[in-house]
């Protein structure tokens, strides 16, 4: 199995991008669970890590808490928004192994943002694709560099698989 070179600065850059993505849909979660701060705390945690104000260790519990909030909220769009926050907080934990699973973790925040927007839309307005384009346009070179070291995704069967494939393919070019 091939390994990936990921510096601490690469992880911080990935975290900043993931936080920027996830923050775009936090209001979808907060509208359904206004007193639940776990997803926002996850995004704030990854931002603190990216600014070198927080070590990586606390991010694990922040990520798990946001993912628990996703399971508890009971609304599909809010669930996807909380998952985006949880995966954002977990981005520094991607391993230096070139596996599809690790690439999925790097892309998870943007994928779930797009899915949250789609689920929140009253009709199919292309909002998921718009979010994917936003994520591509705002991805720093470090994110692209990490993905280029990972295996290429093939289109899958689910909508999340389609979003992941679109994002993965565009970030490699």
C-alpha cells in the first residue's frame, strides 16, 4: 500500500477548508436543534487547530460529539450538516495511507455540505452541485496535493458517491 506525505501544515490547511465548507450549513442544523452546540463546537475546534491554538487531541471528541448530534437530530438536512462538522473536525486524523477510505475522510465535509443543501431544498435546484463547485473553487493547493496522492474514486451508486466522485475528479485537475 502506498503512503501519502501529509505535513502538519497540510493538515491545518485541510482543516481550514473543511471548516469553511461545514460552516456554510451549520444554520440548517441549528434551525432544528438550536440548543445543541456540538457541531458548531466541532467547527470552532478545527479552526482553533488550524490557527495552532489547539492540539489535535481534543478534535477527536469534538468530531465524535458532532457525529452523535447528527444521529440524534432527526432531520436529514440537519443530520448531513452535523456530519459535515464532525468530519471537518476529524480531518487532521487522516492517515498517511493512500486508501479510498482516507480520501473519503478528506472529502467528507464538502460532500455532506452539498448533501445537506440538497436535502434542505424544496426542489432540485442544483444546490448540491453549487456547493461542490464552491468547495472546488476554495480548495487550497494542499488539499489538492493530498488528494492527488490518494486512489481515484469511481462513481458509486448513492448520491453521496456521485458528489464525492465529482469533487474528487475536479480537485485532481
